C-alpha cells in the first residue's frame, strides 16, 4: 500500500465529510461489488453488477467502481486510476453537486459532439485519454439541430 500524502489525506477526509465516499460505498454495496483499499486513499470496488451507469469505471467520492477487476480495467486503460483520482478531487470541489453538474456537462458534450465525454468539462479536466476516451470535434450548430430533429422524428 502506498503511503498517503497530505493531499490524499485531505481528499479522503473531505469526501467523507461531504458524504460522497459514503454514497460511493452504498452504490458499491447495491451493485454487489467487492470493496478493498486502493492506492492513494482510494477505495476500489470490483465486480459491480448493476447495468447503470454504462461505464468501464466510475467514481463516487473516493470510491472507484468497476464491473471488471481492476487489473482488467488497467489493461484496457493503463492510466485509468489517475483519471478516476482526478474525479475524486472533483467531488472535493463540488460535493453533492458533482453528479447533477456532471450530467449537465455530459448533456452539453452530447449536444456539441454526439459523444458524452469529449466536451464534458469534468472528463476533460480528468484527461480524456487517461479514461479511455477520445477527443471528438465539435459539430457545427446546424448539424446538431438536424441531428436533434431527426432523433425527434424517429421517436414518433
């Protein structure tokens, strides 16, 4: 186990105080994940079984949740723990507001690119490539409006 720096200790305490780590542990338990201590004060929750969210990994507070084992996850995206640790810092900054802000940022990214991560400010700050995401160019507004119009018509 790595030694915790003062910054890691601060992040751990802040995310406990703001309740996000406790929420992450509850989500891991609901998803029947196996929980174990991870590096840098993070908690690793492997074998998550719920179908939502659709992600190779996601973080709530200091809890990194994955449906895989962490070894499988790292073979898919070697820098993924660094990426998820940056999300953990975002919880320190945003507290309980992180999830709704993240959903808004995801919506913005979908509207601008058709991709949930490419223009999501939280994913960009966590470094897209480290999380296994690609940077997708912004679509012109005209193309976005056409895509939305087509999607509405196909639902009718």
